[in-house]
């Protein structure tokens, strides 16, 4: 049995709380939340505190707050030599306070408040200062997910940049596609099976193998027609730059 | 029962042939293929021809060849006033020869030779010159897929540009993510659940609603760190342009 205190009441904190409450081998000792109302629909009020001095003993303290608040929260904790972890993809291990044993417990997924997530498929990136703490986090991660990885602060930084490309920027390209459809009175849903298939493909092929389209074929006639069609100068520039980038990779 | 002749032996032709052979209400009268060997694993040799004069009578002739060969193939057909369609996303209806009734039967999906596709989920974009031909194509489309749409040549052009953004360019962003992972010895598979979830999200939310990340939050500190991290000047430029583009949309 692993005893956990969750500190925070945001999106990730709530998703972690929900999945851990359902996990037999995890006991949620307490949730620390400045505003009890944000979290009282998930856990009974006697297990919520907003007073640092009331925080109880646990095996792992999970700080799940915004990046710029992690250091302050960690330094406010009134105990020492316990395992304290944060859940951030961008903050280094070292932002945590030296008085406790530091760790990272970073679930790599895009969380929306409204959408239910299947935690078992979410990769959890772990980092600690010593091996026995790593074992603790690994056991905890494996209780809620099938995939846990040892990822250093430096690796996590690269992972976050990569995630911006494959998630945030990809979604923006969906948005451009949606806008082109709207402007031409074509239902965007026509493109959805293509979008899903394009994503599924890279579970079987590498993205380099899966690449198709006019840029890869160097079909200059089509490329010119498309750029002319776009009109919006920002989208034209993006089209040119992405086409060029695909052709650069091809040459490698 | 709809009688079909397929002209061509490429990727799309083979996928159409496979699904239509399995459909009771469709009879594949014949396949026209310059090289019989390319297609003889799918259909008996007596139903393959490479001679235009041997092409038999059918309700629909489907020309599924490369874009720049459609016009020539259509003009080579030795009959007139029959329904002849092409399967291209980029060619207009008018590239077909005037001696026959023209149509488009365009399945919008990314086809790999190796990967099995579920045709029932593929949107089929239809265009004809007259209504009774549209009815014929609609019946044929509904026999192999749940989704058929009336899409004009002009709309199809916009759909193809949009598809380049949401498929080809998206896959290139996956490739960049993969490369960043490789360079930092992080397994790319960690990002796969994020990629799948990002694609699935837009079946429930519009891309504009689904947008997240440092660009949208205007988190300039993170943005600067990421650009510095990238080093590759091409990826830096892409990062800046996509960030700017997300922020432009936010202002709308």
C-alpha cells in the first residue's frame, strides 16, 4: 500500500486523484487545496486541507500546481527528508526544495477537464535522486499505468519541445484545415478519418516511412497551385516552409 | 447489381478492387491493367485486359491512374456516352473526355500498400454532370462506405489543400518530434498516446477549442527556451511561424 498526498487542485491533480482513488493499492491520505470547493466533489472534506501544518504523513507527496508555483509550494512544506515530487513536463527536478527527497512524476498526455482519459495508456516519466525512491515511484506509476519510463530533466526538456510539435502544432494544422473547409463550404468531418489514420499510421511505420504528398514527390505543379489557392499570406509561408522542410529530410 | 470496370492497377485501384470484389451487389466485370502481373493476385486472368478494344460493357468505368495519365486514358476509351469516373483528389471533372458522361469517385484517405484499410469509414467524394449518374455513384459509394458526399471540383481542390495540412504536414511534425527524441535518447513511443489523443480530440472538440500549449498561453519564457533548445535553424523558424500563427488565430 502506498500512501499519497496530492498538493494542488488543477486539471492534472484532479485526473491523478480520480485514478488513484480507484486504485486499491493506493491510499489518498489527503489533498492540499487552497480552495476546498474545487475538489470537494471528488473527496470527502475531512481529507482536504488548506493548512500546510495539517499535512499528514505519506510515502509520496505529489505537487501538481502551475510551473511557477512549484518552488514556493515545495519550500512551504513543514517537514523534511520525505519524497516530494512534481508533475511538470517543463520544470527541472532541482526546482524542488533541498530539505526533502526530490522526484518527478510526469504523466505525458493532453488533459482536458471535460474528456475522460484512460490512464492505463498514459506514459509516466519518472526521475528521482536515489534508486529506492525510483522504485517507489515506479510501483506507484505501474499501479495506474502500463508504461513508466526513467527520464532525466534534460530528456524531459527535449520531450516537451517534441510534444509541442506533435500536439500543439499538429492541432493548429487541424485548425487551418478546418478553416479552409469552412471557407469552401466543405464539412470538416470529411477529413476526420484521414486525421485519425495519419495518427494511427505512426504506431506501425516511422514518420519518415509514412510521409506522402506533393512535397515528398516534389510535385512542383501541385505545390504552386496550392500556394496560389491559399491567399492568406501566413498560411502560404507555412506551406512553403513545411514543404521545404519535408524536402530537406528526404535528402538526408 | 452495379457492373464496374476498373482501369488501373495502382494503390487506390487495388484497394477499390479488393473491397468491391467482397461486395455482393457489385460485379467487377473487368480490370484494365497494362501489366497483368501487378493485379493477377487479386482477380482471375480472364478478367484482366490490357487492350482497350476488349473492354466490356459496364455501368461505371473507374479510371484510377496517376493524375497526369487520366486525360489520355479517358480519350483512349473506344466507346461513348457511358459513365466514366476518375478517383483523383486533384484533377477536375473536366479532364475526362467529352465523349462519355463524366464523374468523380474520390475516396479521401491515405492508402499504403501494406496497411489494411476499413473502407466503411472512408468518405467518398462524388461529382457528376447529371443527377441520374449521381444516383448511380451514390449507390455504389454506399455499398462500400457509410459516407458519401457531393463535392464539386472547386470544393475538392480546397479539400486537397486542407488534406496536405492535416495529413502530409502533420506527419512531418511527427517526424520532427521523432528526430528530437532520437537526438536526446528518448523513445519516440512515449509520444504515441499523445499523438493519438490529439487526433481523437477533434472528433469531439473543434481544433480551435482543443488548442493548448505555450503559444496559446503566450508563455514567452517557455517559447524562448524551446527556440534556443532547437538549434536546427529550419525547426526554429517553423517553431516561430507556427507559434505566431496560433497567436493570430487566438486574436480572431
